[in-house]
C-alpha cells in the first residue's frame, strides 16, 4: 500500500537572497573565489547576498575553501570583500614568416 506524504507549504521568509553582488565596479557571481579582509590565508567561495527585509541589514554568505574543497558556511559584511582578479588569457604572438 502506498503512503501519501504530508506536503506542507514552506513558511514565508523575511530574507531575500541574490546570487550576485557588485563590489568596486566588479560583478561577483555565485561560485567565484574571493578573499575577506582580516581573514588571513583563507579563501572563500561566494554563495549569495542576503538582505533582511524587516531591518534592511545586508551580508554575504560564503563557503570556506581549503585545498580545493568547500568547508563551512560563514557570513560577512559586504565592506570586507576583497576580489581576487581573474587571470587574463594569454594571447599568442603573431609569427612573421620571413
């Protein structure tokens, strides 16, 4: 005999999540590796920008990255973000045939 699941609706949340944030004119998207000021030697993978609708407070959620593995979820204020610049692609030099 098949049992039916009790499907209940999730409670409405007063938190709004955005998967991207703009810092100093640069767009940081979900999954990009960033650094945080005053957190030495640790890199973080950006998850989302969270806004509390009731109070207007904003923060970012990140995952710690250690040896290319994601770790615990941590939250920081937006002003502590330090972007890691993306490396440019190398452009092959043109060869001149002589």
